[in-house]
C-alpha cells in the first residue's frame, strides 16, 4: 500500500435499536453516492443484451396507450372531457409507469440484493429508494413522448403546469416509495408479496382513473375511491398537464394525506424491520 | 493506546427454527393467525402468564460477551461451529443488530467476506470497481485515487472495459479482491471459515491480513486452523455456546480450547443447529473413535489399530463425493489427509452416491501414533466443485504409548508419529 489515507476515524456505536428507531438520515447522507451508483447501475443494466435497448422505454407506454385507445377510446367510447383519447390516457400512464416500476422493482429490491444485505452494512433504505429513482429515467423518456403527442394534437398545456406539475411528480414519488417501503420489508419475511404483486398491479390499475375519467365516480363512492393515493396523483397529472378533470379539492387532499401516511408509516415500519433483515431474508 | 473495539454485555438472540424454515417461506396465513391471537398473547403477558413460545423458541447465539481490543492488535477468535464466532463478526460489521449490549468501534470495519458483493456480470470491470467501492463505503474520489493500483493488483489490465461475465473465475475473484483489499479499513475482520475460493486465494487473504496487521491496524481473525491462529495472532478469545470462556495469549488459549472444548467421549454428534444450511445436501451425523474391540473410546493404544468412523446423511444424490479427514497434532501440525475414495476403484464405485445414510470407516494401523492428544478434522467435498462440509476440529483423542517402540526409555520422543520400524542390525566388521 503506497499511502495510508489519513483521516480521523469516527467511532460507531452499535446497540439494539428499540421501538420506532430514529431514521438515521445521517447515514443515508453519508452513503448518498451509493444511491447514485445503484440508480446508474439499474439503468445501465436494464436494457443490456436486448435488441431494442432503450427503445423499450418508449415501446411499453406507447403500446399500452394504443391498446387503451382502441378498447376504451374507439370501442367503449369513454368520456374524456374533449381531450383526444391518446393524450388523455398517456397523461395518466406517465405517473402510473413510475408507480408500477416502484411497485415491482422496489418491492423485490431487498430480496433481489440479499447477498448485499447479508454481507455488508449500508442503510437498507437505499435499495427501495434507488429502485424508485431508476424508474424516473423511464418517466423522463415517456414525458418527451407526451410533449410530442400534445404538439401533434395541438393541445396547449394548462397555464398552471409549471408550478403544479413538480408537486404532482413529487407526490407520485412519495406514493411509490411509501408502497415500496412497506412491500419490500414484508417481502423479506413473507414471500407471499412476490405472488401477490402481479395481481396487485392489475387490480391497482383498474381502481386508478387511467383508462377512464375519475368524474364517472360519483357521490358517496368518491371518498372511498380517493383512498387510493394513485387516484389523486393521476387526477393531478391530468389537471396540471391538460387542465381537465377534478383539480385541487377535498378529494385530492384525501389522496395526498393517504400518500404521506403510507410514506411515513412505511419509513418507520422499514426501520423497525431493518434490524432483522439479515437474519430473516 | 486507544481502544479500537469495546464490546459490552453483547447478546444476540435468534428464533429457533430459523435455520429450518429458511427455505420454506413463512406464509402470510401464519401471520394472520398470529395477528388474530395477538390480543390474547398481550393479555396473557399482562396478567403475568407468559406465553410459552416467547420463552422457548429462542436461542442465544451470543450471551454476555465483553472485551476490549486496543488499536493495532490482532485478536484470534476460536470456538466450535455454532459457538457464535460468525455472529460476533456480523454484529461488529453491522450486518445484523445485537439484541442486548453495546459495541463501540473506532473507524471503518472491513471484512474479506464481502469480496465481490454487488458485482454485476453485465457491467465492465471498471464499472464494477466503482460500484463495489461505493457499496463498501468508499468515496468516489478515493476510488479514483486508487483505481490504477486496484487494476494493477487484479492483473486484469486490458480487460478492464470488458463485462465481467466474460472473465474467468480467477480474474473475477482477483478483481473483487483488489477492491476489498484497497478499502483500507481501520479494523479488518477475517472469517477464514467462510472464506471462499481456492487455497491460493485463501493464502492471499491471509497475506493481506498480515500486511494490514503490520501497518498497525486492528484485526479480528476467526479460524478453525490452530496453526494459522498461532502464527498470526498474539492473543485469542475462546467462545463456547455463545459465551466468552477464555481470553489469553494465543498459545495458552489454543491449549485451553483444544483441551476443554472437546467432548471427551470418543464420539462427536452434530446437532441440527450446528450444521450450516450451506452444507446441504451433506449432513454430518457423528464421528467415532473405536478401539480394536469395537468400543468407543477417548484414549487409544498406540500399539493397536484405531478405527475411525464418520456417519453422515445425504439428502440428495451427490457426484464426485469424497469424505475424509485431516489428522492434526495438538499444535496444529498436519499429520495426514485422507479421503474415503482415494483408491481409484473405490472412487469409481462410490464417487456418485445416492441419497441415504452412510458410514465411511477406516483403520489407522497399529504402531502409528506418538504420545499425546490428536485431533481429527472432517471434510466432505466434490473436488473442484464444492466443499460441502468441513470441521477442522471435529473430535480429539488421546494416545497411550505403553508397549510402543522405545518406551523402555522414559523420554519425550519428537515427532507426531511413532512407527515400529523394522531395524536390522548387523556387524559389518
């Protein structure tokens, strides 16, 4: 070894963490580069040894949009507030795509990296977090397509787009991360999660206003419907991008509240289970 | 002198059965039933009638461990399988949390266990170095600075921009080791028992450990190999069933371990929880030392043949299997290594074995052992494929030399064997 890096070693105290452990955000900060590397790796590896490469990030949402347009737009003729159906559904598929990645990759992230979990220390939060962030890359690509679609159909973006859209993107991330935290931690112990995921994804897709407009949900069912945080996220996206549908209002606050609740409870649940991950995985 | 590691009343409790249920996932059903009964359990706990399962389904892998280690010291950790050595290292490297007690660790802890963790086959050597470095807690600048050194150390040179899935296993291991070796932690923990790779690679690990110790860093070394412990450490602790039973200068600790840690019955039986799940499908059952009459004994006579039998169970058919033993002296010198299929014909017949219970038995001839205590290690492996099971210190036995060659002189004979040689004396002049 040519040189020894001289830095004052810090003392680490290891002790059992009791109850709702502190979130230890300091460690997360120390390991921030790892988040970057994990995201970078996920993106890099995702389309390796595929013929179409990054094109898949375009093909998947576009194909879904085409199928929806045919079934719900042309055959079933779902009401869309005068928005061409392709744009109407694509604006919803954007946040849904992000959520779907988080649901599937995020929930499996701990089990998929079990060799890391059982061998070394790092804040385990990094695994579900980087899965969710890796989904953002596909999100950006899909967003470019949406802009193209809006140009094609000559739809002017809603005037409040610039300052409201970031909020809804953040809400989508919070929702996705919250669900990923819960499911990834449960998956360490109960692999039932793996079995439930395909069904859960499909079910969730149907109870979220992607193929149809949320305005068809009426009266007393409305609040029940908005217990699904993704309903608020999708509504918000449509409102911010296209200026249609239910804007900010009581239903959105219900969804936002649920999102934040899932996220915070997910963080605490994750932290309290974290200490046994290496033993039970 | 500053303290590098300070361990206070450390304890780690595991749920029993965790090893068995490891591959049989718990069902959500169990937890639902559990949830329904949760108020009942709570009520019982409140009235002081504690639920039986909360008391009985746990085992303490570590209990009341306390010790301090000064900076720059090399500490050996010895103990049987299941004594808690690996659990201790896992707690020190923060992979798992203790149940009770505290540890304070001064500086970064690195272990040679983590070699190659996070390597992705699709990424190139260069990309994996950065990825792996970040996982081990290195800063990007730190990796940049040591990058060339790591590449040189790994000898993969021109292939650094090739995906590692195209590497040979040797190249892969060298690259992985290069990153771990350049982490330069203040504290290094080495678990030789779990070290992967071939003998050469293990040698490299030990060499690296020596370097680190020489630089005045703190090292914790776990091994079943007493000669390695004696060679590389000055001080050692002995763990037994999760308790620290001795801390002493290494020669004294090793003597203590070898003399006391043994079942002095001539038989060693493996409990289910002593065998790692990693050894599947091989399951050791027992090893026995028998004298000529067939009796299981702790002390054998040098003038009589000794029967060693190793009983084991195969849960699934195994090909290329060889089951064998290492014979060592008290001081950790090898006397010999032998396998049950050493004979080529025997290997043809028993190299592939169906599932079932087996006994591999051999006879060590009379007039072989010298005076003292020997210990037998066992090993089951398929050459070049996998080492299923190894316990370098499975059982020990005493040798009584009455009647052996040269016993008319009451002196200590050097050397581990005491053969009855066919001396011829002739007068040539």
